[in-house]
C-alpha cells in the first residue's frame, strides 16, 4: 500500500470506529492511529482511551506495534493518520505533562554521563536549551533518585550501572519531570524481583497521587495484580478495558494467536473459551 492508500484505508476504518463513550476526560485518547515504516502498517487505525488515575498495561506479541504506539503518541515517529489528546488537549499543548521511559535496549550509553545528569536531562523542557541548572533542579533530580533507591549512585557513570540499575535511573528521570501521565516501555524487562517490586511501588504511589500510568508489559502473570486496565494490541486494537473484563482467554488468543499456547492461557486461570 502507498502512504496515500494507507491513509485512506485508515480514515475509512475511523469512520466505522465506535464513538468515544462519554465520561471523565481521559489522560490520553488516541483516535485512528496508523503508523507505517514501509509498506505494511506497524499499527493500524488504533483507538484507545487511557483513564486518568489508572494503571494501564499495553500487551501484545513482539512486533505488535506496542513501542510504535507509544512513540506515535509522543510524536517521536510520524503517523500516517491519527489524533492524540492528552487531558483533552492537543499534544503540542500537553507535552509538558507527559514523561516517557523508552524500552531499555534502545539506549546506548557509551558517552560518559553521570547518573544525576541523566536524571536532569528530564528537566530540559523546563530548563530550555540555555537555562541554568539551579539548586532546586539538582534537588528534584536527587529526590527522584531517592524514590527509586538510587540516591547513592548519583555521581556514577550511567554506562557502568547494571541494566536493572539503569532502568531505575530512567524511571527517576521521568519522575523528576513531575508529569501527570507516565508512558513506560517495558519497565520490568530484564530486572530482578527486588527492582521490579521497587518500580511497581513507585508506579502505585504515582497512581495514589492521581497520576496516570501506561506501561508496555510482557509478563501476563502479573497483569491482574499490577494493572487496572489493559489494551491488547496486535497491529490493530484487539480489546481494551478493565483487566477484569478485557483480559480473557478469548482476547489473549485473538492477540497472540498460536504464539501463546492454550495451556499457558489456562494457567492464567481466566474465564472464557480458548
Ligand atoms: N524504525 C523502524 N523502522 C522500520 N521498521 C520498524 C521500526 N521500528 C519498528 N519497526 C517495525 O514495526 C513493527 C512494530 O515494532 P514495535 O517496536 O512497535 O513492536 P513492539 O510491539 O514494541 O515489539 P517488542 O515486544 O519486540 O518490543 C515491527 O515489525 C518492527 O520490525
Ligand atoms: Mg517494543
């Protein structure tokens, strides 16, 4: 498909998409999101509403477009079509309210950078390019490191930390931004149980503060205990809603197809036929 044809098809999909249900304004609403890196779309005409004050998991197989969806929502990758609203506002007006933790493998730290500086990078939007780092910026960064249990590592080189420690630092960078909406791409990938518990603690605290969390997540066994809502994605939106109703063996089978054995779904002790 050419980009023009794809846009046409995506817009066509939009027209039959269900209307947004009335209710409190979502932390983030996506409508008709289509992204294509080449001929085939990575995500196609995806609608989603991420509730305020909720923790939402985005799940789906490798290559389903989960990272692409987050990047498109942040305007990091261009979209063929689609609209993003954050707390009811267009993206340009709401960027300052969003914090993003990318998928870890995508960051390369050969350049010597101290941990505290990585965290302060999160403040550049507030600082502006020429803004001076002041005491309160440093305090905010140090405080964020403290919240993820990395206060003692502030002056270490980021490249010398373990993967799990780096992951905590990236979370600290997002925390320092004091955002309302946190988008995290696989925050638990490759971390040990202690780091996972520390991260989930921080995320649950954000939720009690009324903030919204959206995380790409791979471990299906923890979806029910960690998250309130779920978006199942495989290029298209397969299902979305409260974990209780949207995370079923049917929706999982539709999302993962043959890749998730029926036995695995059964182990999750979910309702519905496989
Ligand atoms: N920059 C890029 N250029 C070309 N193709 C890309 C690019 N980024 C992603 N893709 C392709 O788009 C599709 C979706 O990729 P994406 O990274 O969004 O998947 P994902 O659901 O996050 O997968 P994973 O679980 O492996 O992280 C894949 O087929 C991938 O190969
Ligand atoms: Mg990904």
